[in-house]
C-alpha cells in the first residue's frame, strides 16, 4: 500500500498557530477529511479535495479517510488544536483496530498541534506550572456520573484542570453543576479562568474569576475553562489584566 494518512491538528484558531510541519502536510495532501467547522479553516489548493462531515460522524469519517489512503491517496484528517486531544486521532486508530486488516500496513502519522488548554494557559500566564489534568465535560461519550467522579478525584488530588467542552446547547447547566461539585473540594477563592475563542482576534475573550463567582460568568462551546489550585496566584497589574501562575512547588 502506497497511501499515506496524516492526522494533524490545526491549532486553536489561526494559521499562525498551526505548526509549519502540519501546514506542509496539509499542502501535500490530495484528500482532506474533517468536521466542516475545522475544514472551513483550510484553503484548498488546486487539485485538493475537501470532505466535510458532521461532528458526530467521527468513525465514519475515519473509515472514509482510511479507504482513500488505501487507494493510494495522500490523505489528511484535520482536528482543531491537537488531533490526539478529544479529537480524530483516536477515532482513526479505533477504525484501524476494528476494520480492514490491510489498514494496519498503511503509513499513518500523527502530527501534534497546540491544544486549546495550552493556548489558553499561555494567554493567562502559567497556570499549569505544576501538575494538571484535562477533563472533557461533554457527556456524549461517557456518563455524567463518571465526569463528577473525575472532577472530585482531580480536585481532591490538587490538580489544576482544563475543562474542555464546558457547555453546549444540549447541556446548558453542566458547567454550573461542575462548579458546585468543585466547591465542595476547593476554596471559594480558587482562581477560575475562562478563555473564549483563543486566537480568533475578533471574538477572543479572557476572564479571570474565582470559584465563588464562576457560575455568573458566560461560557459557550468555544470556551475552555481552567481551574487553578491552592498554589495558583494572581499578580494584579495596572492594566487590570492580571498574570496568573501556579507555583513550581506544591504547598
Ligand atoms: N482537539 C481540540 C479539542 C477539541 S474539543 C484541542 O486540542 O484543542 C472542543 C473544545 O476545545 C471546545 O469546546 C473548547 O472547550 C476547546 N477549544 C477548542 N478551540 C478553542 C479555542 N480557540 N479557544 C478556547 N477553547 C477552545
């Protein structure tokens, strides 16, 4: 089999946050697969075919990409951020694991991207200077009870957290429920950071709050929420925009 399948992340938003390695692979592809919203960020070059699909069709999209690669095409599957973080890389490997034996011989490469939590953390300063974890608040692929269990365990263990997919139209109140649960493990003055549309100059919005006041803040599907720890500090500044950092040593 001569086809190649590259799974890459475009970064959080604009082309300046896409790695040169990913941009080169994208340019070399003749077939590009992805969720329509992410494909909208790709300007196809002449002769390149884009295959947009719905967000809920991950495995079908992965199989279609594998079929195209096994026909000899240079195929790219795109995700936003990093392709291995709540994104397409796992779906492609699951499709290989459960699909055609010949797919195991394909040349499959994963290229990393800047994931939302790291792009957001950099905007605030260095909230992830000590141990941290990422939790997806969507209960599309796991029960809410498991999300609660993981939030409680992470808070109990003193991890800073990045909460991906904090809300959607179908799940308007889960972020508030998450804050309520975290409040039983963390101090009310724990710093909570909201980063909306990082990298999108027209819409980016950053807000620093506390666990006490967090439920009053706005968040949507393009927001990532970062939760600090007892070692997370705010450096107030004349501009009103503080630097947030977490001590390199645990208290
Ligand atoms: N693979 C992606 C994550 C996909 S899950 C990555 O590595 O970043 C989608 C969630 O990521 C969104 O609901 C939001 O919580 C977060 N996200 C993605 N892009 C973002 C951005 N530019 N700004 C803030 N959050 C973002």
